[in-house]
C-alpha cells in the first residue's frame, strides 16, 4: 500500500508541474504584448519607451523567458501566486473572493449529474417497457452532444426571459444557482448514464448474476446489490475525472449567466494576458483535480483489492479485470465459490 501511495503522489506532483509549465508556455506563445494589453492603446501611446521598459521591469517581463519561468515556479513552491497585473492585488486574494461562487454551482452540477445519470442508467436497464428503455438509452448521447453554451442560452430563454422563473444573471441567492447548475449537470449526467448503462448491461450478463438468481435473489436485489455495485466501479473513477470537466465548464457557464466567479475571472485574465492570475487559477484547478483523483485512487483498493495487487506485480495481476471474461465480481466471489463447492461434493 505504501508503494501504491508513493506512486500516486508522484503522479500528482507531475500533473501539477505539467499543468503549470504548459499554461506558462501557451500564455507566452500568444500574440501580442502583455504590457500593451495592460495599458491599452491610449496608455501605451502616452508613455515613453523608457516608461514602458520600467513597467516591464516592474512585473519582471524584461527577464529572459527561462528566468521568468523559474521565478514563478519558485514562487509557487513557496505558496506565492504573485500579484495580478490588472488588479494589482495578490492572486490568492482574487481567487479566494470568487471561488465560493464557482464551488456552489460546480458542486450542485456534479451532484445533479451523478444522481440523474445513475437514475437514468438504472431505470433503463431495469425497466421491462421497451419504449422507455429505448428512450432512456437514447438520451445520454444527446446530452453529451449538446454544447454547454447553447444549453445555457436555451435555459435562459425558457426560464428567465419567456417565463421569468429564475434570474437571468448575477449571484442573487439560491434561485440564481439553478440554471447554471443544470447547465453543468446535464452533460455530466449524460456521461455517467452512458458509462453506467453499459456497465450494468455487461454485469447483468455475467455468470455470477445467474448464480445469484439461482440462489433465490429477486430482481431488485440482483440489480442494485450485485450488478450495480460491480458496474459502478468505472463510474466511481469517472467521478474524479468529472471534477476537472465541471470546473472547465464553469468558465463558459459563468460567462453565459454573468456570474462573478472563477470562470469570469479566468476569461478576463486570459484576455488581458494577466499571467500570474491565469497561472494561479490553472494550478488551483489542477490541484483540485489531482486531489479528488488521489482520493479516488486511495479508496479504490478498498473496493477492488486487485488494484494494489496489480501494482505489486504479483501473479494475481494476470487475472482478467473485464467482467466480460466471466470473472465473478468482487462482491459475489463467495456466492460463486459456494455453488462450485456444492457441485464438487455432488
């Protein structure tokens, strides 16, 4: 377990470094000059070349690229995200101000996505009504294909302008969270429903399900305890990956709904080439993504101990992990072995 933990921590550190480095290089590869964007065309014309050089020196933009990179990386390792070019305030303070607003819609969107997606997949695989099964199976691909900005604009038109039920913009209490959360939650729900639906269909076709039925388990017990528990393992992993998708979707969603959150701060910072702010936001998003996935990685061995076994490279790592190979699920191995023992005794 210790080796497994060290391996995951090393991967987490690598992801953070890669996200920081890639963002730094992309920002400096963009056309235009950060000082020119910061001052605007009028401000730049009003300053002499010497004054412009002084502005660049103030923000460290006169240094060679590798020195700027090492300076910002060193500040990050010390916990210093720098000072915003535009607001001339510590980046940490700017993020702390807007982060709660983004976390609200991100958390609601994630919960909505997991809940709705799971319900759709369970009902689609449990129902014996043919048209309902076909409908619920066809919905997830549609939800994945719909662009977030189009979905947000459609919800605005339907529930803010045509029928003024929810506010169209701003941070005005819980009612202003509903439409942004739905905008983030529907694509997440569609992804969960697709994956869980396939997992349930595969699990229900495995031999250990027939064993459970032969022992007298009812449809609900077979579906929710045996099939769902084993089919949900990939979905559990997907939940960690969805955190990054929800945070990324918040950029578009908060722009559509004019919410003062991390998304709008990101959009304005990229437009103004505010390098310290953009780097701070990217590192924060990467840290949240890494932390959630690290927690998932640490919990996963308790759900499926073969994860650690494969990491150690033991002989058991050759055991097939695909349920389609006929391997009993981790929760039903005892059921299978009981039947086999009875067969040998007979």
